[in-house]
C-alpha cells in the first residue's frame, strides 16, 4: 500500500479552500474509485485521468487505486481536480518523486490526449491557495498570465501531462515563446471607440452622467428612442476612476469564476449589460449545488446597465433591491451558502411609453394614457426610490448635429477624479469612499448643508420628497459641490440636486 | 493460440506457480451446476486455507489488465461456487477467493499477478 497527497482548491463562491487529494494504491483487483463527495463532472475525472495518463505514455497502476478528496464533507464540483488527481496517483506509484507535492497547488482539466485545459475560477483559487500557505502552483499554460496576477507564488505553466512530469522531476520545461508576450497585462483603456466625444448634444444628460460618475450615484435615463440613452450609459465606465489593485483583483476573480476571458488585470471598472429577457438566476447568480455569479456580480465595482428597464420581468428587477442596499448577494442551496460581492452602480434606461414618443413634442404617440401609466408602473416605487438622478433625454434637434466635437471622456474623467479625491479626504476614517454610499444618518448628522435646507423643507411638506428622498438629494448636492470644488454645498447645489432627483418632467408625466 | 489453449496454458502456469509457493493444488476445473472454478488449492500453514482461484489469461494489454476482467457478477458466482465446494467436501479449513492474472505476450516471459482475497 503506497500513498501520496497532492493539493488542489475547492471554490465556495469567491473563497478558495484547500482540498487534499489522497491516492492509495494496492489491496485489491485493479479498479479505480473516487470518494469524497464528488459531483458527476468530477466523478468522470477518473476516466479522463486514466485516458490522459495512457496517451502520455505513462502507466496507470494495475491495482486498486483509491482516490479520496478531503475534507470529505465539502461538496466538490468541477473539472479542475484532474491534474491534482494524476499527480497524486503518479507519485503514489513512484512514477514521479513526491518531494514537490507539499506546498504545491495543482489546477487544470485534462484532455484525453494529456493536454492541460484552462479552468474556470483560476484566479480566486490561487488567491485561496496563497492564503492557505501554498507557495507553488502548476496551472495550464494558457492561464499563466492569469496566474501571474497572484504575487508571491512560483507558477509553472504546463501544456501537457508530460510537462508536469518534467516539472515534478525538477527538470526545466521549455516555455513557448508566445506566453511571455500574450500574458502581458491588457492595455488599460479597454473600451476603445467608446468615447463621450461621439455623443452629440444632450448637454444635460452628459452633465447628469458626470455627476453620477463623480458621486457613484444610481441614475435613470428616460426619453424617446434614439436620443442616446444607451450611447451615454455605455460610456460611464470610461469616465469612472481606475480601480485600485485590490478592487481590480476582486473584479478579475469574479470574471474568472463566471468563465469570462481574463487577459491580465484590468483597472477599468466593468460594464455588465444583460438583455431584458434575463432570468432572475442569470441576474443575481444561480445554478444547482454551487451557484455561479450573475450579471450583478460581474458588475461589481462597475456599472450594471439595464437597457429598456420596464421590459425586465418584475421578479428580476425586485431581486436587485437587497443587493443594491447590501452590496452583496447571498445564494442558498441545500449544499451550502455562497456570497458574491455585488457593489455595482445601477444605470436604468427606459422609453416613456411602449411606442416611445409620449414625451416628444410634435410627434404622435399612439399609446393611451392608461398604457403609458402601466408602462411607467413596471418600474416599481422601491426600485425608483433607490435612484438618485432621473434624467430625461430629448430627441436631437438639427442644430446639435452641427456642433463641433463634444468634450472627450478623458477631460470628464479628470474632473470626476478630482471630485472623488475631495470625497476621499472628507470621508477619510469612515467605511465609505463616495457620496453615493454614505448612509442617511451620517449625512444628516455630520454633513448637513448650511444653505438650501428651506427648499428641502418645502418639497417635503408638499409631499414631493420622502425622507429617503431627502438623503438622496443631499448626496447629490455634495457631489455637485465636489465637482465645483467648493467646501460646502450652496443653496443652488441643493436646488439642482432636488431637480435631478425629481427628474423634471417624469414627475408630471406619471 | 486460440482461446481454449490460451486459457489452459494460463491455468497450467498458475498451478505451477502455486506449487512453487508450496501450495497443494487439490482440484482443477471443478464443475457443478453453478459454474466452474479454475483452481482449488490449499495454502499450508498453522491454519491451512482452502483457496479458490480465478485465473485470467491475456495475450496482450489491448483490452486492459487480465485481472480487470473479473467483474462483480463473476466474484459473486465465485463465492457461491466456493460455498458449494465446501459443502460437498467439508474440509476443516477457512476459505478464500484469489485472483491470478497471467500476461502471455508472444516473445516475453509470462507475467503473473496474484491478488489475495478479492471478495
């Protein structure tokens, strides 16, 4: 009876937990059994591994091979254990030395020909491995770039099982010339061709977008089709400040888990724009056993853009309410509970009515008043109440198109950056970093404006503004004053913020 | 070599091998209504054991290891046969079922794998 242990990583949400793969050989008829709560895909690893070993010209032990994944109580899922299983079996049968097995983490799926295939969630797995004190990693060659984002680990890329055997023997593996070039971090401006300079006219909406970016406010664009709602919303990530290293790692880890391509660390905030046919599960995350992250988690630290918002199913929209408040989403299954971060900035876009022209002067809207009201009511009060800025877009007039080129994203981004800096100083020592996140109590106690409160009082007494609405107005007022470089919101800031909150015409149209 | 001769040759080799271990082969190809046992031998010692051997012979590895061919159903049948034999002869010993795999590749020395206590 000979035994060897290799280590891989199991993922619970974005948390990586070390999994020990024990292989014991001997004591019965030739057979291979895999125990330790594997799911179907993982149980098939047994057959994949045998075929891969055979086609690499190595021998699978002709004895009873028992493979155990421990801790046995944790449900394990996925195909990335293949490489670790083979490493343990080969070490137990003496084909490779076991010296390197401790403190090395093995990740990769095997092809029947012995090739190492890329796996989902490599980055969070390696972060978990490093936290658990593992110092070396063997990963599929195509993912060396992703793996090298984890500092402080020795990473070996292997193209095939043959490469892995060489590595475990301590012999050098020829590195293909492409890997160094291909895995260089992606260019920082990852949204080419999406510049604000392309948006003609709409000065009010551009200003609303800038304020939303500066204070991280949720924003709602409504207006006639073709006015540029989508165009504007897609350019929001381009004017947001770059992500810090820690934030960028969080974002990239979720991308990796969601199975999206990871080419180096992107400092650009992500944009996630699900189609309005999205299911609840695809939006907030879901799936059997271990749920996958959804669109709101992919938008973590970035922008969630819901175009044609009233067309989304009410259930899908209502599912956003809790993540909007808590900045994370907890999905529970019989097998366990998973929490994914979901701190996103919400951008909604909608037409005023099904035909789209209800608010356009001079055009004929074919909808009845009842239809228009029904359409507006699809966005429920609780969702709209969380929106700080409502902005109407008017259809373009000819004169706008002859304008000289509008201001480019870089100029706007610079103002946004300065405004964020001012917020950072003011909120230093608190858990928040932007105006949009500051809770109402703190806002009213420590950050009450000296001017303009009379306007708010009047709006509240007229029933135009709720208590939560007052907080929203104050947040936007602070952002306006940060953008203007003042120390205190002026009465004019508060009035402007109130108008942005009430969304001029929508309040009268609905 | 056809299937029967290959099997026969394998059983001869297995019997030779067991006698080489000092065991006494008491029965070859014992048949009854339930089926056939390839070899019955007695392992000597302080407490002798009657061992029922299933011999699997292969001329190559194209279809896997010889011993891999012993399925669960085959093992269940071997247990029934062993019990039957013990009832008929009632030797005063314990019993056990072993598997013997023999690889007879042309031009190679025969390779014998012996796994004790397979069921």
